[in-house]
C-alpha cells in the first residue's frame, strides 16, 4: 500500500535496510512507535496523523520482514528478538534520537511492539524519556482465563514444532500474525510458556534490566481486548518495578466502535488523545502498576 508520508532510511549493522515513516511537525516531541506482530508501519499512518494533529512528531518503525524491510522470512532467512532489539531497534533509536535533537523522545508500541519497546528501553538507558504502550501485555498463558489459557498453552507448545519443521511461521495461512521468522516465534512462544523475558542458550535474562527501568510509562488498555486481558497487562507492568505508570482505558463509547485489540487503529482519535496528553503535558502518573484503569470519558 503506497503512502505519501515522508520516510527516513535506516540501515542496521548487518545490512538490513528499512524505513521509518515520519509524520508531524519538526521540532516537536517525538514518539518512535513499534507495530504489533505482523503489522506493517503503513497500517499505523492514521494513528500517526492523529498524533501529529495533537502536536507530536511520530516515527513509525518497520519490523524486519514487513513493508519496507529489505528481507522476508523464509527457510534459511531467520531472526529472533536479539536481531530486532540489538540490530534494528538500536539503529532506529539512534536515528530517532539524532533527528529529535533536544526534544523529548518517547518509545511506544502496540501488542508485541509494547513488549519490545520495554526491552529496548531497558537495553538503552538514557536514550528514551518515556514509554507509551497500547494493548500491551505478556503472552503468558496463566494470565488468560479458562479455557483460553489452556488453548494458548497448547498453541505455544505445538508452535515450536511447526516452525522448526517449516523453517518459518506461515501466519497468513494460519490466520494469526504474518509470515514470521522461525526464531522470532520460538522466542515469543518461550515467553508465553514461562512468563519470563529470557531466551537463547544460555538464556539471556532481561528481567533485571526491566526491573531497573526508571521511566514514566503510559499504558492504554482496550475495554474488550481478548488478546490482552487485564492480567496479561498487569504481568508485563509488574516487571517494571522502578517505573511510574499511568493508565487509561479506551471504551466502546469513547471510540465509537468496539474497543478491541485492533479496532483502535481504524478509529485512533481517543487513543492518540490519551498518549499525546501524557507526552505533551506530563499528566500525573501513579507508581502502582496494579491501579485501576482510568476510563476516558
């Protein structure tokens, strides 16, 4: 899908090339935003425009294997969380930090993008001034009510066998996510089974870095989000013990349509207002990650 927005070319240290979609006025506080799994940056352009109308400059990240990315997942072409964090996000954050200049730089994300935003901020202390998370939570199976939790555990157990056999994950055929890299899905499934952000051999344990992340974190939940129930969001936020967390919950009445895991992308105004208000005006935060959601009027 073509678009008319400005782009910023980025190249990771391994030669992978991709573009950030740039929307909004120069000289404004900047939000580098990470899509969810299988979602291309161009799908978030309406959200970026809604934020720009409220005074933010937005850079929409492109995941390896999607949209403007120079590579695609297939047998023999593989990557996992480490490549996304150490290569792609390291380069994207450096580019965003340079272009933001003396202005504030926040990092945000949706769904898996929320998790990776937390991990990236924890790995690069001092480069990010806050986090904005939308419908973000850990995919830990115990956070989901029965029978959904048992079904998720079964999927997380069978998925590694599938991706090892095929060499990649055919998400478009299966109706969940996109065509994803083998190791990416193995890392995601491991987090879902264990509830911990540790992967690799020996495991690279990210839990201490998450616990030491001392940033403002603004979280926007969706009223009817079956992919990220409240316990899933709480599990992720419970790892950010040094962060100051503020919350909002988008309702169907606020959004004008079902407030679910994906619907906000098609009707982004309420979500954009919550995030822009938090970044631009530094609305008060609570340091209790289990505090009730603020319901937007």
